[in-house]
C-alpha cells in the first residue's frame, strides 16, 4: 500500500510533523524562504522547494551559528525534501544533526524534537527498518500527547505513523484500532473534508485490502481520492497515490477494466515535472 503525505505546516497538521512554527525567528529572510519552500512542497514542486530550503539553511548558519534551533529546523525541512525524493542517505545525517541540536538546546521532551523523531522514523520506515522506526514513533507520540493532550490532530498524525509500522509488519490487530482512532479524531477536530481525513481513510482502506476485506476498502479509497482532489488539485502526487491504491484493489478482485484508467491517470500525474 502506498501512503499519503500532507502539507507541512503545524497549522495544517503535517504527516511529517515537519517543522515547528518559525514566525518567531529574528531573520526575516529565513522565515520568508521557509514559507516559500513549504508552499512549493505542498504543491509537489520538490526541486524548487529544496532550493529555497538550502538557501534558508545557509542563511541560518551564517546569521545564527551552527547550533541554533533555526538551523535544526532548516535541517529538518531539507531532510524531508530529500526523503520525499527517496534520497535517504542524504536525509538521515541531516535529521540526526537536527535532533542533536534540538536536544541540546531545548531538552529531550520539546515539541520540535517530536518533529525530527517522527521524520527520522519515517525515513527508516521507507527503508523497512522497522525496528529503528518504532521506538522513534513511540517517543514522538509520547511528547505530542504530553504537549497537546490525547485528542489533538497532531496526536492523530503520530498515531497514524505508528499504525503504519504495525501494518507494514502485518500486525493488523495492532494497526486497525490506531487507524480507526486516527480517522475518528481527524474528522472530529478537522472536519470531514480535511486532507488528514483522506490519510486516515486511505490507510484504513489499505489495511482492509491487505486482509481481503474488499467491500470495506473500496468506499474508503474512493472517499480518500475525492478529498485529495479537492484539497490538492487533480495533478498532485497524493492524488496519484489514491488512484494507484484504488486501482490495485480492482486488480486484486479481477476488475482490470476499472483499474486501467486509474493507472493511466496516475501515470500521467507521475510524469509531470515538479
């Protein structure tokens, strides 16, 4: 199953929990570059987003010093962009450097640390290093629950990522209640059309599909697709993911005629230059 990513500002409740708010920075140019990078990332324009993120990192290092928390924030953002392109060997040391800076400056329980922990865990997940990812997700979840309480949208995102670890290991009985909690919490706090709801729908549907519970999965995949199209536009990579997941379900149950147009549309989206 392919998973969704989401916009990366705290106010939009990122899947990546990418960065903490940066409006407090004393370097306006750094703040503006980050804003531009985030916008480009939300649009799926990863190359342009990376250029802005690299500029922001350079400015933070030159203006504030190598151990400043704004440098950690820039490292975290840049690492996420590398990860989004599958460039994990370049992303991992940036995440680790960001984590060291934040732990030293802020202490082990600060909210910014949950962001880096989550993103590093996702990097390990992408490489199927589940034994490395799981404890990082659990630590991030604990920080978020202490900071926000158990019913906050950011907690839902962290729960989702832990559920994905269980799902990937076919620990379905552990994953399903977490997915359901994510979906219920997201709908309650963000509304039924929020992108985070699409994430919850997509992942719960994927769990059902992997258990051959196809009648349960199909309507969830369809609703996730509709929400993603409205939230991101018709040509966003997240829409391609939803199309591919629904197409795979149809392949699984022998409906190739339904799968093929979805696959073609997804391929067209994938072919677009970002």
